[in-house]
C-alpha cells in the first residue's frame, strides 16, 4: 500500500485566464436577455421573463375569469423576489403588508419565500367577487425584490387557471421555452400539463424533471402538431394511454427524445409550417416541488443557469453543453463550480464568446481543466475583466473530455447571502476562503421521510457545519448552535477536528425535526477549504428501506420507493443502515474501458455490499454482484466482464452502477467509496478507516486533507489482514488558495 500526501488543497485546480481590457459586446448590451420585461400583460400559460431590482419593481396585469381559479407561479432565475397580487392597486408592492396574513384592502395575496424558493398564489373567485358577485375585470401583479436583497433579480412569471369545481388536471397548459427552466409544485395525485414546440426536428430533445423538494413526480410525453394555444390539446399522455416516452423512476426523470423517433411519431407534422410539439404531463404520486427543463442536444439555445440552483447533465464523449449565467446589478462576482460525477468534464467561461471553448479562444476566456472531480472559476467584481455595466451575460461551456461525463454545474455569487438549493441524495462540491461561509437550503417537504441527515466531507482544510430551521438564521448566530445561550436550541452544529467528517442528523421526535420546514445550512471555514455537502432523507432512522421478504432477518415491505444517493468518485461517503434494511446509491460510469472498485468499510456492525448495472435498488435477491464478508467488503468490477454496463460496447458510452448496502442482524455504520482505474487517488477522512486490497506489486494512492496551523501531527495506521503491504508518505508545499479574478 502506498499513501501519498501531495497537495494540502486536496483538490488541485488549474486556472488559466486570457484577458483584455476590451469586453466585446458584453457591456454594450442594455439587456442580456432580449425578451426581458418589467411591465406588461400576462397571458395564460405563457411564462413572462421579467427583471426586478431594489427600488424598481415589475408590474403586470392579468385578465380575470370569475368562473375559474387563478394561479400565479414565480420562478426566480437569479436573486430573491416576492410576489404581490391586488384587485385594486395597479402597483402592488407590499408596502403595507406585514406578518403572515393577506391585506385585502390593497393586496389580495402575497408570497415572500426566501431565496430561490418559488413563490406561488392561488386565488379563489369568491375572494375577489364577494357575495354580491362584483368581480373585477383584471388583477394586478407586483414582483418586488426582497427587502433583504441588495442585488437585482431575474425571474419567470406564469399564470394558469383551473375550473373551480375540478381537479388540477384540467388547468391551463404551460408553454416551455428551450433552455429556460420552470418550477412547479403538485399535491399528491395532481398533474400539470406543458407544451414544448420543437425548435429543430432534426435534433434530439432532452427533457429533465428535477425534484427540488422530496416527492416522486413522473413524466409522460406525446407528440403532435404545434398549437397556437396548448389548451386546444384534447388528450394528454398518461401512464396508461397516449405516452410515447415516459419516465417513472423514483425521484427525478431525464428523457431523451431522439429526432428520428420524433419525426416518425409526428406523422409529418414536423414538416408543416407550424411545426411539431411535445406534450408533457407531470404526475405527482406524493406532494412534490420540481423543476422542468426542455433542451436540444445541439445547444442552439443555451440553458439559463440559475443562480444557486445546481444544473445536472450527461454528455457523450467530447460532447458540449452551454449555459448563460445572468450577472445582475450589484453582483459581487461570479463563482462557477463544476463537479464531475463521472468522467472528466472541463469548464470554460467568456463574456463575449457565446460558445466558449469552441474554436479559437476569445481574449476574455476563462478555463479550468482539472483532472480531479471539481473545476472552479472565480471572477471578482471590479477587476479589469469585469463588465463596465450590468446586467450582463456570462457564457459558460462544459466539455466531456475523452469519455462520457455526468456533471453538476453551480453558479453563485461569492460571499453572497443567497442559499444554494440542496436536493436529497445529490452531493455538491464547493470551496471557501479563510473567514468566508456559504449558505444552503433543504426542504424535505413530505411526511414519513424518516431521518434527515446533513453530511459535510472535507477535501481540504477544516469546514464546520451549522443547521437551523430559522429563516433569519445568520452567520453571527452560529456560535449558539453548539451551546444555546438560553431556552431550547434553534440550531445544531458539527465541529469535528480537521480532516474529519461533520454530520448533523435529525430523527423523528427531535426538537429540530420538521418535514415541512426549510432548513438553512451554513458551512464556515477559518482557513481555505474545499468540501462536499450532502442532504439525505431515510424512510426509517437507519436511513434505509426494509429488506424484502426472505432477506436476512425476514421483514416485510419493499424497496421501490427508497431514496438513492449519488456517489462522487474517490470521495468516501459515511452512512448507516438499520438491521434488516438497505441503503441505496448510484455511481455514474463514464466509460466502458475502465474497471472500477467499490469499497465498503465497516465502522460498526456488519454491513454487506450488493451491486447491479440493471437493478436500480439491488438487494440480496436481485444483485448481480455481492460481497458479504464479515466486516469489510469490496467489489472489483472488470470492464472485461460481459455484465459490465450490461454489455454496452458502443463507442465509449457510459452507464450507471447501482449499489445496495444491507444491514445484517444489527444496526451498522460504514464508509463507502468508489474508484476507477489503477491511478485513482482516494480521499482519506480523519478517523474514518478505508478498506483496501492489492495484488502483488500493485499500488493504491490516497490523499488526506489538512486543516490550518492547529495540526500538530499526522498518524497513519496500516493494518494488514493478510500479506505485507508497505506505506509511503510524501508531503508537498501547500497549494495557494484560488487568486482573485481567476488568474493562474
């Protein structure tokens, strides 16, 4: 065994900046989005792209139909905006509103959720018309930057109507635009309808349904002639009829609509002047909040990258994805973080080049081409490469280098107060400079989710974790989390030593346990640090799902609705599972040309390891691969095995490996890690052992994260189960933190 310590940063990054004092085109634009609005009339089912800044609200009018229920949905793309609706005030902006009730004298309804949480209102006709039936002809809508906001905001505002005596399934259908995400929310058994007019019928279309709060929405899709009004569509696809493409996996969905299948199913309508359209039904089998996005693979319409909202994509080998990130007034800078879940994705950004990284590079191109799991570009406001006027648009490109890749891209404002939205089971990687902090938010949003767990894994430095239910929880209050000054605690903290994993767990019955709340999460660091953060929910306190009948210890129930957590390569994940239960994970595999190793290290109890390329939740009875040794377990999966990626050998396409960790007889805790190839470097977490095995003359490499100057010594212990492994340690000078402006 070889132990290597070669970079105290833990995440070596390469940043190259080519800059010029001239910003071609970026600063000259009055608006980076041509259809942006601050006033106008809302049309049913047609989202309005709007802009608001402190002191300058946006106002819209909406015709009112007394026989129908009015719904307004506000999707923030950047910044923090609130929603106000009035029947009498043409410019409702919440001046008189306070507290949690509606002011019927001027504002019929208000919604002022924090940060990037979507605001929505539903207005009953009788609330406007009264007993006398004196109904207004229109209502007025104000979109106002939050009183706490200092920056401008970009948003989409959507109006729909429902019959007052019918279900949500009869509501107005909404038109989707390529690359513009829309938020939605549904109660159990409700459904929503959308139409996407296909811009290019010769291009593949990708539909992504992302769960923002816990729940299980499914997606059903049909094709037909494009309609001027989607309400003209008589039959919408369902689970039992009309759906040509569908996704009904637990959690989010990603559907590929190949161009050839689209044209075949459209029966010639794509060649007509009006073109063809996809008709989408989103059906909720439990209460859920979601984001829906329609894109085409050629990326003729770049995707709008929402501030503080991670965007996830899959790319073929050497494929590209492009984004536009809005940079609004008073922004303190831009921080782009690219996390490769599989493969090696590279990151490019430019103010002037619409497709940065393609062809010759412009003078204002930023690049980060690390071979590690994370790429970061930081641009400070006020630098010589910063636009001279805002708003502006930062163009972002991501390339899957050499092999297929799955990645998460996050755009944020460094040092900002906006919270990045965490999705259950989806880890995010970030970095902090000394004395800085980052905010996150997480909403379980469903009853019966069991344990709620926040895990902070250091990749370098010593980050600390604080979690609160209070929406006004501030960084200055974090010192009271470990030791409350008086009364009941309002937050919890995990302050482990440098290099150790921090974890906060809330169980049903705990004082801070709440499934309907939005948790506010703070990560703070005294010195430069990088880390991964993960929010999880479990159906039971152990975090798993009951073993199927006949499993170890018997037990009833099933695993069909158990949550699945994504694993980052080379970064161990700490977990726990109760006796006779399972916890499930997913490993994106970018290439069929590299073998992989899964290591399960027992910290307590005796967990067992199950794996499959075909079963989403492998168990003792369905797994293709299994390791059930006493104590630690490991699986080496050779890419020569005919079962690898279900035998896929077309080019360098990837797949997903699904893992199950089963508890046996007693509760168990463990560390789970996956690595690819022979040269991978696993992260070692302080106080958390890692299982390993080697053939004769083979090597395994590791890195360890160090904190600041409070580290007096490092102890590395190597215990051999058999054979005679040796350990070697090398320390290199610490890597400096990323410089301002992204300069190398």
